């Protein structure tokens, strides 16, 4: 009986991991939707951000170990209604976000250097992501 419960528990645990939509890939800043306070568009376009197996290296976030992440899934309506993402609502017409796709908002934290990357926004079945930083919105493609 204990063996059966262990198998069910591990099966459910692994199912959760498989369903995750992690940022594990290589991204390049392709567009600046809203220029930030400190970063100018020409300083950012073409810069890269890589996420791979618990390591992150790039223009926005660096973490060599002790990286954790979690994400929340939204519908486009929920996302744009959320006050936390009001800067995206202001620029909704410039964003490539389909109303029938899920939106994943991920937060990565680095225990190594105590930095955080948030919000990193991905759209279901899309090669486009958005990152809000410095009161700007940066569009990335993989």
C-alpha cells in the first residue's frame, strides 16, 4: 500500500513539473514597447537573456546557482485587470497578446546574489515574451 501511495504521489508531482511553462531558453530583446527611465532603446535592443537548468545569464538577470522560480497563469482579461500590470494595460494595443491565449507571469529569484526578475511574461504558444523593468516594457523573442 505504501508503495502504491508513493507511486501516485510521485506521479502527481512529476505531472506538475511537466505542465510547467518555464523560461528555460535563450531570449533576445527585439523591441522596446515603452522606454524605461534609465535604459534607452538603443542600449537594450539586441541584448540577450539566457535561462538554462537553474542558471541565468544576460542583460537583465544573472544567477549561477540557487535559482528558484514560480509562475501564475492568467487569461488576458485577468492579466489586464490586475492593477499590478497596469503599465501593460496602458500599452495593450502595442502588445502581441491574443485574447484567447494563456499568459504566464514568472518570478525568478537568485539566492546567490539576492536578485529578482519579475514580471517575466510569456504567452501560450508564442515565441514572444515581455519584461517590465525600470518603468519600461521590453519585448523579447526566442
